[in-house]
C-alpha cells in the first residue's frame, strides 16, 4: 500500500487546525497545513495508508480516499 495515490484525502473545510494528525503521522511530509492553517495532503506518495491520522481526527477532516474508504469519526465512536 506504500505510496497509494489516493490513500488519504483531506477535507480542509472541516479542519480545526488542532495538529493531531501531524503528530500521529509517522511519514514526514505527507500532511501539512496550508496558508489558512488547514490540513492538506502535501505528498501523497509517502503515505503508508496506516490511517493513524484518520483515527485521531475528531472532525472527519481526513478520510480514506480508497474505494470503500471510511471516515475516522465513524470508527472511533
Ligand atoms: S486532526 Fe483533523 S482537525 Fe486536527 S489538524 Fe488534523 S485534519 Fe485538522
Ligand atoms: S494514513 Fe498514515 S502515513 Fe498516511 S497521512 Fe495518515 S498517518 Fe500519515
């Protein structure tokens, strides 16, 4: 799954800029904040599709982009 192009999808309109996803991600440079302080996928090729970021985001601002993907809030509640 390493480097799956659509493994992770950001929804910046839901992001509250808490930074939890950046702390949870063990791959440097996949996620970053845009100029408005909202999450974006900067380098999808480095994503290992571990979904730690999806699990820690309480605002569903990160979801799986793969077919049959999931949203974190639904898994963690
Ligand atoms: S954990 Fe969710 S709300 Fe917090 S910075 Fe990341 S995407 Fe935004
Ligand atoms: S799925 Fe894993 S590797 Fe990919 S951005 Fe989220 S925490 Fe980082």
